[in-house]
């Protein structure tokens, strides 16, 4: 009696339309029926929100940057002790530790949210799960420590220069766009930050110690705040806090929700 076709088989073609296998090949196929390796580059979805961005296996293979997100390449491939500078609207110093992985990244800017980000501020990068997760550290009212001291134990091969760079001349980046809601959820669940334009206003979403915050990006004229996009006054400079991703995605902009627009907005800033 022939074996019942698997769901995998049914998804590809009808068993009747497939040519018969030679006996040796049939035996090999039957012995490995439960083992199928399918390699994809992109986002491996573990459940309804958790994805692993980049190439690699769902069983915990080495994380690699997604080729469609070239900015992520800065997180790997460095030399231990190296501090590398890059700029995407503001200067960033990325410091590397063991295995050439980034262990901390300093941003010289406040993402137009000075209540939530000091200038500069750091993002410490944890690789314990096999892919990068970020934790923000602010330095309000004090000097930021030297990055060389933070990555102590290595000979620093490139010294930092002090910078007081303001975030200006920003442009939406095509490779920052989110292809799926799952990709956005992955980014935010790893401590992500996202700046985007919607209907001429600029907004910023970031992870907090208790959940997530979304608010307008603004600059001050005297004591009054104005959105950096449409230059209209900002009534709430603190934004809105949410304790879950689902609540964040239900944040409303008038009659539309964040989940309805996140794949189409123009993204100008993104941590990962």
C-alpha cells in the first residue's frame, strides 16, 4: 500500500503527476521523509510575531544580515576593539567585541525626542539568543563614557572623535522599509527604534523599559515644540506608551491604525 502523501507533497503537486522514483531513490526518500531542509534568506517566523531577521536556520544558526537591509551589515564583520563610524542622518560609532560582533553603538543625536534620548546615547547589543537585541542607555546631565573603556579588554584600533552632530538633512531610506508587520514586530521586540513620515508629520517609535512609545519628532523654538515634518505645533511631546506590541500597532492616526500604514510609510531612521 502506497504511503499517504505528506502536506509538503500536497503543497507542491499531486502525487499522481509525479514520476515514479527508482527503488534506491525511493528508499532514501522514505528514510529521510521527516527531515527536510529549506533555506531562505530573509525572515524566519517562529510564531505570530517573532521572526529572526537575516539568513540562518530556524533552529538557531548563525545570524547573517538580510541582503535587502545593507545597513545591518555594520553589526558583524568588525575587528575586536574596532570602533567604526557611519552616518545615516546622524553619526554612529559602532564598537566591536569578540567574534567581530558589534557590542555597543553610540548615536550622536536625540532622534528629535530629547525627552527620551540624550545626545549622545548608547545601544548595548546582546547576542545571547544568536541575533542582536538592543538596550538603550541615556546620559542626561552627564558625560558619556569612552567607548574604548566600555569594550575594555581589546586594543582599540580606531579612536573616536567627539561629535555634537544634530540630526538634519534626513531622507527616507528605501532599505529601511518594513516588508511585513512581522518584520516590524521583530525589530521592536529586539529593542528597536523607527522614525517615519506619515501625512507630512514625522513620528518616532522606540522600545522602553516597560513597553513601547510612539510620538512626534520635534524641535523647540523657545519653549514651544514643532513637528520637524510639517512644522505644526506638537501638543504632546511625551507621546503615547503601550505595554504590548498589539496595543502599539493599534495606535491611531485619526481613522487609521499603525498596523495599516507601517508597511507603506517613508522610514528615515531605523536601528535594526
